[in-house]
C-alpha cells in the first residue's frame, strides 16, 4: 500500500467512525421525535462510497454511473438504461423520446395520451410539454391505479400512448393494460418511481411497457439523494433517451468515450444536410434535448443502496402489514388500501380514505397525527385538474372522475419506509387508536 492508498484508507475509516458517532445520537423519543413518512436509510457504506468518489474527484457522470446502471439493468432484467438527475426528468426524457423524429412512428402534436388525473405533476407535465393531449381515466377505489376496465372506452383514433403510475408501489393491472395496448398499437410508459421491486404476476413493475421510469430521490425505495433512470428493451428508444438527456446530440457514445464501432470512430467524415462536410459528429444535434445527467458521487451511493434493496422491501412490507392489521378494526370509517390478486407491492406508503359516514374529517385526523409528530401527506395532487396551474390546459375526459374526486377530498397517506422501526410502528398505532377512541 503506497502513501496515497494509506491516507485514503485512513479517511474512510474516519468516515465509519463519524457514522457510528452520529448513529449513537439518534434515539427515538415518542411524541418528540418526528416519525417521517419517508427518508434516507443508510449506513457507513454509503458515506464511505461517496467520500471515496469525492477523493477520485471525477466531477460528472463516469465509472460509478456505468457500474450502477449495469447492476440496475441486471436487477430489472432489462437491456438498456439512461441515468438522469430525477424521476421527473426520467418522465420528461421518456415521453420526449416517443416524440423523436428519429422513430419510425413518433408521437405528434395533438396525439392523445391516456393517463389519470390522480397523479404527481411531473407524470403529467411531459405530456403537456410535448404538445400531446391528456385523456383522463378514473382510478379504482382502494388501489388508486388507472381503472383498466375503463381503458378501452377511452381509446380513440387519436390515442397513441398510455402513461401510468403504479401508485404508491401498488401494481396496476398490467396484463389487461398490455393486452389492450398491443391490440390498439399503443406505446406504454410505466412510471415506476414509487414502485421499485413491486411485481405483477411475478414480473417486476417497469418491465412490461416500452419505457419505464424510476426515481432515486431520498424518499424513494433506494436513494442517490437525487436521481432517476429510464429503462427500455428497444435500442432506438434508448438512443433517443440518451440523446435527449445529453443536449439532444446525435452521438450515443457513453460520456467521455468514443465508440470504436460507432459513428464517433469517423467523427470528421460524416455528411449531414445543411452542415459542412466533416462537421464533428459529437456536435451534431438530432433531438431537442436537455442536460439531465446525475453525478458519479450520487451513483456511488446508489451502488450501496442497491445492495440493501431486498431488506428495504422486506421492511416496507412488514410495516405496511402491521399498520394494515391495526387499522382493520376501523374499516367502518376508512377505505383501506387493496391490491390486485396478482400484485406483490413494495409499498411506498399506506393510503387511507376517510369514508363519508366517518365521525371525523381528513383534516381532523391529519392535524392530530401531525400534532403528535407523525408525518402525513395528501395522495399527491388528488385531482390535478383542480390545481391552479392546470385549470386552463386542454384535455379530454373519458367518463367521470368520481374516485379521483373522492381522493382529492378524503385521502391521505402515512409512511411505511424502512426507517420506521418497531418502536415507531407501535407509536403510530397508539396515536391512531387514541384519535379513534375520542370519536
């Protein structure tokens, strides 16, 4: 071991010592400590990996990004992937790729995209940003997913795509959805940002459609702090995603590389219409793109987080089941979450809808929970069409949005993430029981 290696090893050992000291100071005090709905779960391995990456001082996306993506593709059983800086960017890249003129059958302005109004804004926004027309279908009670039984009647001769989310990690009815999509020659984009490691009929969510998107934000199933990905099995879609992430350039070599078998091996020998002969291939742009890359330091963290995913999923399921069992006695007042027979969720959170006959409102229970240091959240936008930014957008309704409206008025969720241990679970249950005993 040379001096540089020795100093590096000493630094990483100090990082482990620092983590141990910090961990010792984090003690849960019921009623005083915040019970978060989600958050970072890590140990010294992530901290050491990130510091090690900083010591390498590679400032953009590099070898750690490649290593993470190779491992992530292996986990998902997919062929191609593009890392981006967020799940929101992943959705933007995926939908924009379907609009690329480099596809044989690209989406065009005015084409219809079926989705739900119960959504997170950046699932819907790329549809609007690309000049497409959203067609809103209602969700199912209890699953909060696109109601597949209403899908066929929503399809028109202008419909080209379905964009769906597996809400809170609860898998949508993918066999029915994919059958309809194939019969009507529709693209399918799976927003899997809240559903990593969830399965439908034994198959991982995100592996059914043409494109799938993921988020590695601190609240999600694994974290890079910020980060996301787009996966596909279609090489041309992959190239458009890569191009759109990287400024729209035509080159699809990895960052910092020149593919000896690709166009970059003849960088100055190409002839493009309206460009001078020999114009540098690395500076030719064939998509309207962005700069949406993450950093290698984030990917270093992600590599360690991937190793923990099985235990994270196990804890999420355990927490969900414990809370569900504790809440069953209150089913008269809450619509409890449900999943389809073929679904194996890795739950992001536990949603609850206050029934009309309940002797309390959503506002009353969430206020009580928050007062007692238990975080709650609305189910994303509820009905996004009611929000100020979306009041004047163009869209089509396929039927009513009865269930979506009920979510807007009455639904909230509480956390099940791996940072909730048995003591926090017991506290959540105690506080809910206390609230219910006063009603």
